[in-house]
C-alpha cells in the first residue's frame, strides 16, 4: 500500500500545485526557487527554466520605483529566518518584460520532522485589486463632492423658502457661501425698480468686519461685461489688476481690501433681467476654484435671480391688492351719537393678502348698515372678488326695506349667477332705533365668526344667532338653504365688535382659544375710548398670519340725542386722510386712512 500510495499522493499534490488559481513559488532555505506553477510564470512573464535555481529576492523583489530592495528589508526572506508565516500587499515583482507588478502575497515555512526545507510563497497580481480600490475611492470622492454640492444648494434653497426679505436673504447667503465655498463673499445689485443706483448690499469676510462694512454702499455704473450670464473665474493676476479681465474699480477695491488668489463672479439673473453680481473668493492656502465649483456658483446665481424676480412680482401684487383694499375701505359715516371705529391690518406675509373688508353706510330708509366680510383666497384675485361682493351687497341693500336674510339670499344668488367670486363669509346688520335709544341690531351671519357684544360693566357675549351657510355655496349646489334673521337689543354704552377670522385664528392655536383671548381683552377694554379699544386689541393680540379687519360700534348712553333729529337724516361723510404705512397696526396715526370717528350731529 505504501509503495502504491506515494506516487498517487505525489501526483495529486502536483496537480493541485499546477492548477491552483494563484502564483506559487517554492524556495529552499537560501531563498532559491525550487518550483513554480504556471500561474506564477504567467504573472511574472518568465518561463520555468528562468525561475528555477534563481534567488527569488534578487530576481524578483523591487520597490515601487523599480529599485532593488535590501535583503534584510524583505519580509518574505524574514519568513525563512524566523520560521513564522507572513503576508502583505506592499511589494512589487519584476516581470520578464521589465515592468513591475504589485503583488498581494503570503509566505509559509515548509516544515518536516527534521526541520525546515524552505518556504511556499503564494501571490496574486494586485493591480486589479488596487485599480478597483482606487476606482471605488474615486467614486466615493465624487459622491462626497456631489453630496456636498447638493447640500449647499439645499441650504441655499432653504433660504428662499424662509420668508425673508431680499436684503436679509442676501446677507445670509454670503455668510453661507463663505462657510462652504470661500473666504469672503459680496453681492452687488444693479438699478432695478426701487433701487435707483448700483449698490453693494452684502459683504462678509470673517476677521475683517470693518473692511467689509466699508465696502458696502452706492457704486458707480458697473461694466456690463460682468453680467454676461456666465461665471467669470479670476486668478491672482486678474485680481491684482495685471490683466484686462477685470475692468471694474469697485471690484478691484474688494480684492485690494480683502485679498485672495482666486475668485468667481456670477450674475444674479433670469431670462428677463440681471439683478446683480455675486463674488466669492479664496485666500491663504485653500485650493483654487475648479470649473465644477464655478458652475455650481453660477447655478446658485441663477436661483437667486429667480427668487428675486418672484419676490418682487409678489410684492407688486401685494401692493396692488392692498391699495385696492384700502381704496374700498371708505370713511365711516356720521350717525348722531353713535360712534364707529375701524381698522384694517394686512398680513405680514405677502402671500396672505386677501379679501377682508368692513363697511358701514346709511340705507335709503335712514337706517345704518354694518358689514364685515372675507372672500376666500389670499391673493390679488381675492381682493378683486372682495370688491365685487362688497359693491353687490351695497347695491342690493341700499333701497330695500326687507330683513337682512332676504338681502343675503339675493347676494348669494347674484354671486352664483353674475360673478366668478368664490365663497365668502359675511355679517350684514341693520342698526335700528330712535335717537336716544333703545338701539336694536338685526343681522344675518353667512358663515362668519360671530359679533362680540361687550357691555359697560365688562361682560362679554358672542352673538351666535343668525347663522347660515357661506355665500356662494347654497345657490351653487342647489341646497335650498337659507339664513335666519336674528335680533338683539344693544345695552346703553355697550360696544359691538365685528371682526374677520385673522384676529382669532392662528396656526399655533385653535379658534376657540383665539375667541377666548378676544373676549378677555375686550372685557378689559370695556371703558376705553372706541379708538383706543381697537388699537389696544390689535396691540395685545398681535395677529400676523392673515389680514384683519375690525368694525366697532359704541352705543351712546340712554337718552343721549333724543329729540335732536330722526335716524333717517341724510348721511354725511368725513374727509379721508392719507394712507398709512403698509402693515403698521396700532396707533391712531397709522390707522387714519381706515377709520373716521364721528362727531355728534
């Protein structure tokens, strides 16, 4: 068996040696090659006869530059001396064609009963592994770079949706770009619309605050060549004025004061207009801008331009809508000893300009009418529809001596059949009674928050009666709904408040909380002058999410004005002062254009 088994065993081992998928060399105790397999010969581009008997270290081992490696530094030879296995990937072998092949290897001592016979070296061509690793690293680096760019673009986009005004947004933008893409940044705006001259509106340079602030302000006319819709990449010579690439003295001042070895200048533009110029620069040891970074800054410039165009169009629409609203909020009429006060406060956000209105006017029969309303929507169309509904209500109510419910029904049908106005909420009321009182309120409520009655002793009560559907819903859907009339005798020296939902609704709390807050403040202000009553309500509640309209009535003391004249006396209107600043609530002067306190008849 022994004589038969040995040849069979030797043949099997040789087959394994020749067909294993790795290069294999067997070396004796001196390091000379005693056997090599075909895979080793292929990797090394050397025939077996060239390998056999050669010193493996002297023939093959080289550093990455192709130089021979000292024998004492060869980790493979150390295995022969120590008798311990070793492995590595930082070595190179010299091929037969003179080229180097990086290898990944393992060396194991050959042991038998009498001692060591040498070592087995197993190795692979490491180029494929190294190329794959380098390629993976390149992919990861490119992915990280792309992620970083997308992150910057995302942060810039977040500025655009943060509801900032343009100057605040631009200031935050230069700070963001300095922290991510540069060492200082500046933005210049061209004369457009309300900007009458070129102006540097934002400069940020950490560590050079005073220099940065000194560079802000008006600028002389800037060369149009700077606004050519493409990023302009500048090097140190350009920034030092040694070339003709930069022909702008204001920008030369930037570089003179803040320094830098490379910069990118990109226009803030849309297809219709160029708004300004963004400059971002690097100083010190930071690398120069790449073309990819310049293109990304160019994309940011385009995004900023689109945002500026959108914001200005929005502001123009807001101004038109607000002007329309204020023009429709007519001065309040005089009505004997009845005292009226009104306020209109636009929303703080441009997107919230809407269809709120109040109205008070004398009807043909001498009775005073009071109206508060809100057309659905928050844009210029809502303001236009508000005007349409307001005028229809005035026309329908003027000469009809009929209950408020019938007026509301006619208005609902008119909106459905003659107008494209959407749904609206309205309170329409008639204030009836002789001079000296008692005064009675007859009203109807089409889906609007209920009026608030505040008595002289500070008790408050919402007038919940008269509720019916929103305007524009019943006739449109053929629901056959109607509006019930409601009546309420108004106590002497009481205050009646009509208001729109912007006073009591908020994204931060439910409407019930807003109604409770309004009651509490109104009760506390029961003895205040009617003008102070309105101003203080706005000051204390501080509504901001929507437009707000208020219409307040102060009923006189019992018997005041009795015998001085009939309620059907013709109306007299006070002069309307100039319009106040947009969005400024609170003070008498600020609200002059939307109120007129009546004097005794």
